[in-house]
C-alpha cells in the first residue's frame, strides 16, 4: 500500500510540475505582452483585476477542498457507492452561491449603486459563473487521479495564452484582456467537470441532495474556505493595497513580485498537493509510520527547493527581470530579498498544513491565519510609507516566520503524539 501511495504521489507531482513549467513559459510571454500593449498604468490595473483570480478558490466556500477530504475518506472506508452524494451536494451549493452572487450584483445595480470599473466587473461576473465548476480539479485529486487535473490545467494555460495573444493582435483594451484570463478558466473548468462525470458514472447526481451530505460538505467546506481566505489574505490584496497607497508604478512592481512569488510557490504547491488525499487515506488506516516519514522528508525537500530558488532570485533577479520585461521597473535588492523571504516562509508550513487539513484540524488554522492576516494589514500600512512596495511585501514573511510556522509545527507534533 505504501509503495502504491508513493508511486501515485510521484506521478501526479511530475505531471503537475510539467504543467507549472508550461505556465511559467506562458507567463514569460504574457506579462511583457500585456505591459507593452496596455502601458505601465494599464498593466498595473490589469494586474490588480486579474489578481482577483484567487477568489476562484474562495467563492465556492471551500466545496472543492471538502471533496479532497470526503472522497478519499469515503473510498478508504469502502463507501464508494456514496460518492455521488457529495458531488450532488457540492454542485447544488455551488449553483446556489453563483445565483446569489449574480442576483446580489443585479440588485445593487437596480438600487442605483455604482458598479466597479469594467475590468473588475467582468472579472467578478465570470468568477461567479465559475463557482459550481471550480470543484472539477479537486474531484480528480480526490479520486487519486490528479494527473488528469494537471492535463486540464495545461489546456487552460494554452487557452489563456492564445486568448491574450489574440486580444493583443486585435487591439483589445484593458477589459478584453481581463476577460481573456477569466474566460479561459471558465471554459476549462466546465470541460474538466464534464470529463469527470462522463469518466466516472458513479459520481453523477442521481437524486436531490441528501441533508446529511449537504451538512457535511458545507461544514467541512466552510472551515477549509475560512483557512483558504485567511491564508490568501496574507498577500492577495497586496497589489490593490500598493495601487492605493503608492500608485500605479509601485503596483506594477508588486504585480511582478507577486507573480514571481506565487509562481515559485505554485511549483512547490503542485508538488505537494497529491499528499492531501494520501494523508486522508493514511490517517484513516492508522499508518502513522508513513505519515511521520512523509511529513519529515517532504518538509526538508520542499524547503531545500524553496531556498535554492530564492537564492537564484536574489543573485540574478534584477537583470533577469529587466531582460524579461524589456523595461526597468526599479526593483531593488531589498525588494528581491523580500521576495526570497516570502517564498521560503510561505512554503515552510505547507506539508504540515496539508496534514492538518487531512486530519480535520481546521478551527486552529482558521483562528491562527485570521489573526496573522489582520496583523499583516496593520504592518503593511505602517511599512508602506517608509519602505514602499518592498515593505508591503516583506510584512507577510515576517509574520509567518514569527507566528504561523512555529504554530503549525507544534500542532502537527501534538496530533502525532496523541495518536500513538
């Protein structure tokens, strides 16, 4: 069993890394393209609008993350025939949320309240439509077939690149280039979900959702949602805050920094995401020896990769960014050090976080990450006037190093000790 589990992890991680490499190559093309098509100010606004894409993993209230726990848990308990209940519950809740968001927006418009600027409005509408479709990736991972999700994400990368190239060639403006990013996400998630339901008939909804399945999915999902939103709030608003506090030029710097940092973390996250359903299965079967081994080795390996990548950024980041963007955005050495610290500190508790998700230690994470995010907003405000965009970026690794990392390691150690 351990051999099969390790084989799945390695294979899915390999496919995911290949997909992330393709995404990186696409980013190397698209960011300079958008910068020179829209100009510096337009690029900063486009970056802020497309940075809202992180909401795609939040507007579903954690439904996809809940399936990452519930599907492998049911399979490990020999309850494969009940999987369709969780899929039905997730789809129904997702559809209701989508209608609620769109209906709320329409009601605000009818009430005469001003709507966001066109790029942000388009982003929010497409994000709302994506809510019930967003569970597709997590279904594949919950079935221990995350490699199929990787194939679909590769298709999304290609489609996004193609749409942006087409928009630039056709002279599309800021709103069109924003829509291109979200339209690709919407189309691929719809295709991936359709593929899952065709490939696995046992997942197809057969009847109205059962109340116990709705309750379990919504409860688990809401806690995972709270973890995701609290953790992402540590950085997802940085571009918007920089735009508000320091202007469009500083926001352009932050767009590049966040894109580089999240791309680096993305590589590490896709490498480790297959551990989540495997942790669920191993915990359900009491395989503590395997859990301890993977927690130890996984943390050391991913941290070594994060340090190596961060050292590369500090040593060669400035000239490479000038070459990449064909423009000097005046990203200083302290800014590069802040990027390096960001990558290392946000990666360090990753394996422990996946483990705690798998064993349902969720409320602890909600309280911890929420408090850290609130402290982060205060620290960023104080740092913005003196240190600029670099200070805003550095606030997150400072707080994670002092608070989040020690707390996650302690909670993981405590759970393993109590489970002997």
